[in-house]
DNA sequence: CATGAATGAGTGTTCATTCAT
DNA sequence: TATGAATGAACACTCATTCAT
C-alpha cells in the first residue's frame, strides 16, 4: 500500500485528482485541464503518466480493486456460516462505497456503463469479487442453511442490486446519511428471503391422538 | 394515444431515431448528424423540433413514462393483496424493460446517471411511478400481510435494485435471454423476506400413528 | 473548367487559398487557421470540404494535373518530329511552372518529397504525363532522328532534371527572371546530345565576296 | 578527420542517429525522442550538444561537405580536359550519393527545400562545390573543347538536374540498382550536347564564286 | 556529463447550433 | 416546413525545450 517511487506517487496524485474531478463533473464534462489544475500540475504532465484521458479513467480502480478483493476474501474466510458471511459482505460493501464517495461516483455512474471498460483487467477483478456472492449463496444451500429452491442468480441480483441502488441513491440524493444503519435491515430481509424456513423457527405441534384414532392438533 | 398532428409525428420520428442511436452509442458518442441520418432528416430539422441535443435526450421518456404510470396504476388497482400487487409490478417492469430495449438503454445507462435529468418532469413521473413500490409495501404492512419490522426503504431498494440489476445485466451481457422466466423466483424470494412469517404458510404435518401408539412425523 | 456548383466553387476557393499559404510557408508551418483566413472562411468550414489538412494538400493538383496532361497531349499530337516535340514539351513545362508559381512551390517543394503522395491518383497522372518524355525519345530513335546508342532513362532524367532544377532554382532564388528565355538553349543542348550527329543540322554559311575576289565566311 | 575529443564523438553519434531517423521519417515526423532512442541517449542529452532540432538538422552536412569539396577539388586537379573532369565529377557525385543514402535523403528531400538552410555555412560550401560545374564548363569553352554558344547555366542545370533526378528517383523508387552503371551514358550524352560540334566532325564546304557574283555550294 | 521530470505553446479536428433561403 | 452551408467554441494531445539534480 505504501507508494514505492516518486513516479508512483505522481501517478497516484493524478489518479486522485481525476477521481475527484470525474466524480464532480462526469467523464465527458471533465477536461484534462480541470484534472491538471486539481493536481497542481500542467496538462502535459498528465500525459507523461497516462496515454489518454480514457486510460486515466480506466486506471482509477487500479490496485484498490485488488486490495478490496483480497481484504474481503481474507475477512470472510474467518466468518462462519453463509448468513454471517453475507452480512459481513453487505456491511463491507456499504462501508466501502460510503467511505470512498468519489470512487463510488466514478465506479457506479461512469465506469459501470462504459462498454470499453468491460475489456479491462480492473473490470475482471471487480467481477471476480462480485462472484463471492453467488459462491456464498451456493455454499449456504449446500450446507442446508439456505433454501435450495431459490435461484442463485436472482438472489445475487437482489443483494447486489440493493447495495448498488442504495449507494447510487445516496450519491444522487445525499440520502440516507449513513448507509451502515441499514446493514442489518437489509441483511435480515435478504436472509429471510433465502433461508430455509424451518431452520429459521421451531414449530412445535402438539398432536393428541385419541383412543379411537382421531387426533387433535394444537 | 393516437398522434395528433403532422408535427407530432415528426417529433416522434426524431425521438425514435434518437432512442436508437443513443442506445447504440451513448449520449456523448452520438451526434446530431447520426440521429438525423437515422431519422432520414437533416441536422437542421432536428432543431426545428428540439432546442438542443440534451433536450432531445430528456424528451425521450416523454409520454411513454406517463402512459406506463397510468397503465400500471390501472392494472394494480384490480389486483388484491400486497404480495400479488408486488408480483404484478415486478412482472410488469421486467416485461416493459425487456420489450423496450433501446429505451431501457437510454433510461438505465444514460438518463439515470445524468444529474440534470433529475430536474425534469419525466424524472418526476418516473419517481412517482416507483413510489408505488413503497406504497404497496406500506399497505401490505397495514393489512398484516407484511412484517411490520421491515424497513420500507430497504425493501424498496431490494425490489427496484434487483429489477434494475437484472435489466442492466441483460443489456450489457445479453443474458438472461428472457427476464420473465425470473418473475416468480424473484417475487417469491422477495416476499419471503418481507411477509409475516406465521401468516405466510400452511404447514402440513403428516402424523402416522402406529398400532402400538408410537407415531412418526413427516 | 467552368466551376459547376456552389460547392465546387468553395472547394476551389479553399484549394487556391491553401496553395498560396502552403507555397508561402510550407506544409507543416501552415495552419488551417492561416488557410481559412486566406480564404475568408472559418476553420470549421475548411473541414466541411476536406477531411484533413493532408487531404487538402493532396487535393491541390486535382484536375489541373489532368487538364495539363490532356492539353500537352493534344498539342504535341500536332507537332512533327521528335526534336520539335521535345522543344514544345520543354517550352510547355517551363511556361507552366513559371505561370503557376504557387502550384510549382507546392508540387516541387512539398508534394514531390511526400511519401504518401505517391499513392495518390494525382501522382499517377503526373507520372503518366512525365512518361511522354521517354515516349518521345523512343519515337525519335525509331524514326532515326535520335541516336540509338543513348539511354532513354538517362536522357529523360536529363530533360526532366534540367527543367525541375531550373524551376526550383527560380523558386528559391528568384532567378532567372524568365525561364522561357532558356527554352531554346536547353532544347538545343539536349538535342545535340541525343540527335544523330550527321542527320542533325542545317548549316547556314554566309559568304561575303569582296570586289577584289577575296571572301570572308561567317 | 580523426575525431578529436570524447565530446566530438558524442556529437557525431547524435548526428548519425539523426541522419538515420530524418532519412526514415522526414524532419517534422521525426521527434527528438526518436533520435535520442536511436542514439541510445536521453532527449536532454541531445540538447547538450545541439541547441535545437533544426540546428541538429543543419549540422548534418557538417564537415562531410567540406571534406567532399576538398576531395573533389584534389581529384579533379589531376584530371586533364574539361570533358574528363566532367566525367569524373559525375562519377563522383553518383558514387557519393549512392554510398550515403541516409545523407542523400536528408540533403535531397529535406535540406534542399528548406528556406532557412540557405543561410547556412554548409549550404555555402555545397554551393561552392557545385560551382565547380560551371567552372569546368567555362574552362572547356575557353580551351575550345566546348561549344561557346552553349549557356553555362543551362548546361549546369542539365548536369546537376540529371544527377539529382537520378539520385532522388533511386531514393524514392529504389531504381536503378546501381547509379554508377549510368555514369558513362550520362557523361557521353551531356558531352555531345556541349562539345564543339566541329571538334567532333569537320565539315568542308566548297563555294565557287562565279564572275557574275553568283555562287554554287558543294 | 547525463537525464528524469515537467511544461508552454501550439494545432488539428469535432460538433452542436444558427440562419438565410 | 426543411435544409445547405457556415461557424464559434472547445479540447485532447504532441513535442521541443528547460533545468534541477
């Protein structure tokens, strides 16, 4: 995480400036000049480090993406139970996007809709990270924690969709103030939707069998 | 719904062309020239009907949005039960986006991230339409069908997020082929997450009483 | 030669302006802005007629080249004798380049050294026109007018080289004032180099006989 | 001729690299970066030895030009007869350009058309060297070897034009393979054009003057 | 002596938009 | 109503050149 060289520091400085500017104005509306000004450098210097405005945009996820993936994998490895993993994951994502709002803007509002971005290494890593969700769900089904009748893809869309929807809503409307307040509500609701019903509550049925074979239930 | 005048037909023709072109290339990458060509008109003619490229973009949702809203409201008015309303709504949205892919591209990939679009009449109508979801959920809670402990906003994000996630995924990756296959899976999972647990299901317990008075439950 | 349409006139106007500016400053040193100013148009208008600065440059020879070729072919068809044809041709080229100094600059100092220009239709036509020289020489040899021992390529280089050298010298140093003064000197010298020695000349001898019977020859 | 210092060697190394790069890509299309890479140095180092890209270009003819001049002068001093001198000179030039193709490209395709180059010391030396041609011709006329009616400038253009035309043709089209094959053909043709005709053949005219003043020629 | 790093100055090109006809 | 023609306003990108180390 420590920046190795002078040159790396410059790259990073430019990426941070670009992130800020792109988040504020969008990609097309941001100019290299804006970014250079934000970074306290000249336009030409930007091009010493990035071949084009688009390359600069695509470089922003950079190592952050990989670090995130590893951090999340490391963490979840220590959590027992699919439900708990899901809660951790939801917590982590909401926390992550909330604490990196500029990056969130770039990722959610700019990169996600860019058709060229999908050919990127960063995109691949993001997709891999997202794949943890169906993996957890699959594990939960295998362990009997989740209901086998649910569709993994649907459940994944529900989790990811809800997270992204909340993040985008906050970016665009500034509400809610703190996404983390909703981790448990979201997790609980999701879990109730996908958990095995009988694992969730004990139903005690009292059956009284009479001498004549008739019975009553209470 | 019938197009009133010659002029209205022209407007519509241009909007359809723009929808197609924007869907194919994005907003910034589409030129007025492209749209004019697609419409079989000259560039200047576009400006006889729309003041700017952006106004043209923002006009695309146009009446469709209002029609949709009314159609959906009309339909749901005849559906009994919050759960059933939700199923109808999910069905309707998935069907709608799937059958209007160009419009879906414009709405999901272009308009949704545009900060100026939020000041638009069309945006207001869309938001109003979306508000049917929390309304249904609120009604479901009031009627005892849904669990009062759930958070309406969270549940709304879940429903809307899942729908949009599935639509966008299909737009960008072409899968799944038919979103409608997933209406029931999605609805069921969502409903299980928000329904009152004990009101929700019929439990059938088969008790077999043996001759010796012992019994087994299945 | 008559300009057909409004649009053709504009193209031509731009080409004339470009010719002038390129001749004055060279290709790289000329800006589209310079050309637009010279033409009394805006920069953008240039691009309505030519896709790029380079395309504009390459378009300059345009029809002029073809007209020249046809004009020269037409003329030479009426000239009898290879030597006379060569004289006409030399006259024509010196006259042509001298009366189109801007075009001469563009052709001799810019286009001739451009490696992309050789892939051009205009280049092909120019080459074809130049091919008249070896053709005439070949004919002259066949008819017995020229010496069969000369090398056609060498003689062609001599003729063309001399013409171009004189034209370029005049362009760069402003001398001589009138290239046409040298048509006969050049032609005569060239012809003496390639004609069959004994077939070649009429000798006029002026003999003055004095009263005393003595005479002088001049 | 031996390189005096370390610094001189560096200069030379850079000039050779520049020559190569300029020959390959032309002046404007070559970058200092290209040259530095070719020389195995950094961009900045180029500027330790040359004040600007243009100065570097103009420096290329450098001593070579002077050496050539002296070499040619020394050689021709030992050749007897204007015709023989001309043959030697033609041989020398064709050989020189052919054996220095990169320099030929730079000189013929870049420097020759550069209006600033004419203010250069190197240009002066080249012109002085070229002046050997009219000098030889003048000597030939004075000695009675060449025809006094020829125009020195025209003959010079013919010689120089032919040489340069052949060299450029070879540079641009790769033909002919060996220019030296044409030394004699070119020289012979040129010489026949400028040599005294009567030195080539004697014409005897018998004029009989009659008593009445009439005459007959035989 | 060599260079990594930075930049000023410049320019070709695009395109939404206007307007006379 | 429709459009051909024109352009103002931008902007990404290049590269020769400088200078502290």
